[in-house]
C-alpha cells in the first residue's frame, strides 16, 4: 500500500515540476480515468439508472475491497431447473436489461432490450432489441434468415418472434419464451413429423396459435 501511495504522490509531483517518467504519466492518466468513471457512475446511481454498489472491506493488510455484482440476477425457476435450463438477467451499463438462458446441451440465448437514444441534434432514435445465439455446435440456422434454428436431425428447436422474444425447445419436450425481462414456460405443438412447432396461446379463450402466428397454417 505504501508503495502505491508513493507512486501516486510522485506522479502528482512530476506534473508540477514538468519532468515525468513515462510510468508516472501512465499512473496519472489512470488516476484521472478512475476519477472520471467514479463521477459518471455516481451521476447514473443518483439518477436511478444504476444501482448503488455495496462495498465490503475484507480482512488483510492490503484492505482489499470486494464489489458485490448487482447487475447479474439468477432467475432460474423450479420449472426451468427441472428442464435443465439456467437463466440470468443482467443490467447493462446503458440501463437496459438482457436475459441469458443456457440449455443442458450448452446452447445459450441472449435477448437484449430495445431502447431510445437521443442524438446530438435532439432527435430520438429507437434501437431494436437484440438476439444472440451461441449454438455451441448443437444447433444451426434453418435458412439464411437465422430466425429458426434446428438440431442435427432437422427438428426446429428455436424461433425468433416478431416481438423480439425467442421460443425455445428446452430439450425435454417443453418450451420456454424468453425476452429481455424474463423467461416463462409456454405451450407448443409439433407437426406430425416432429420437424416444426408452433407456440400456443393458452391465455386465449380459443386456445389457438399466438396472434402473430395466426396467418400461418397448421401443419
């Protein structure tokens, strides 16, 4: 700790004397960057965009500071756990949320939240949500659009929906729908040959296909 203090003191002193070693200059720039980041994070915390950090001083001569990570939340439910699916929800630096699911075969799906950005001219620009697939050698795109993914037997196991969510075959015969806010279990039916599936809107009195899929014929 004493050594680190002396380095910081020397870097500040060298600015007054006008003679600095390269290492002193690097340390000074690092100190300035840390101060800038701290101020920026403080403004975001005060505005409620970022949660405040909880700091814990660990025992030891170096007074190590451990940061609890407030950005990652385990949202794995009992149903997901039984299906072998892990799920987390992350708060990104821009204040938006991203969920990540992982099937027991290692396939991961990231769904990011869309948001508005104010440009320099004051115009509002909407950034669409994002979907990132980590196939891990287990699944592949069905066609060039990348909206539907299939397994090694050609069976559909993942579909991107028009609202930015993703419907996923958990691998145990069940299905989940994932968006940037969370993950929930849904119902779906497969075609007679088992190659395709359609999600069913169980909240509808008719119990039919989801509204965005009503134009698609059942197979």
